[in-house]
C-alpha cells in the first residue's frame, strides 16, 4: 500500500456512534437529495429515520447491523443491513458516503463488505430500494451487479411517499 494512502477500515457501529451517524446522514442528505425530493421531505425523512430512538430500535429490535467506513481517522460513510421478510434474503437499508469521499471507490468497498457479511449470515440475495430519480446511485448499484426487479411507491406519512425501484443481487457464497 502506498504510504500516502490512508488506511480504510469498516467497523461495526456501537450505540456511541449513533449520534455521529445521524449527523453525517444530515450532511449527506442535504447535499445529495435536493432536486430528487423536496427539502421538506428530506427533513421529514431525516427526523423519522435518523432519530436516536429509531436507530437504536433498528439495531435492538429489527436486527439491523450498522457499520462505519473510516478513511484514516475520518468517518467517511456508513451502511446498514439486515434480514428481510424471506428466508436467505437480506436488505441493504442504508449506504451513504460523505460528499468528499464519493466517486473514489469507497462506496463499492462498503457495499462489498455488506454483501460478504450478509452472505456469512446465510443470505443468498441482497435487495435495496432506491429513489427512481437517484440516477447516480442506480448507476453505482448496477455497476456493482444489482438489477432493477420491481417498482414500488410507499406512503411514509406526513403527506410524503417514497417512489423507488427495488434492486436485487444474487450473492456469492463465502
């Protein structure tokens, strides 16, 4: 490894990391989603999905694993994955990188980590949902072997919906 290249590590998130995850989500969402969804919907979804109570419930009650991506000492991104409603199916709930760390291959590293971990836990497929207007993310997922398998609209309350594609990928066994 080039000594000038920072070390990249992916580590499990702990309860102590949840505030930093929520804060980073706010930075990323407010940078990325304007033009895809309204600012009002961004703030609504951040409040709903990234409250400490919701994050703790994800981990404790829903069996969702959160991991953090560190580049050197910088908290550059995070992901969350866990079992879905069918045997051997896992869902990638979240995967986000700070804008400064995007388009450098770190998202693919984080995604591949989640795929390996889900496979170790018995998954043979991974699914995710992505906003239909999020072309950058759709392209990244397709580049990593995901394919669009469905189209869904989900009422999330507050007068908002998520208009998403479902994308899936068959996982390699470890």
